């Protein structure tokens, strides 16, 4: 996956400043979903669990969306 001119920002203030500066914003889940779409062999569910295990906060809405988008729904 090649992301030219890309920065990953998950901090709320950083995302706001990036948007105000006219930059597009993609968080960790967006990057994982793009990688999966591009053929990288990964499990979104496993990646999310690892993030949660490292105290990265994700809303249930984001988790449900990511799992559904990845085609990993139950």
C-alpha cells in the first residue's frame, strides 16, 4: 500500500487542525480497511482487539462499521 503525502492522526486536536488546513484525514481503522481492500491478509477483528488491548479507544459504532466493511460480520 502506497500512501503518498499521508500522515496518520488519531488525536482529536490533530484531526481538527488537519481538516482546518484542508487536509484529508484517515484514522487507523481507515488505513486498516484500505489495506484489507488492497489485498493485505489481515483480520480487522484481530487488529481491533489488539488496539483495544493497548488501550486505544474505539467506539462500538466504529468497531461495528469496520467489521461490516471488512466483510467479517458474524
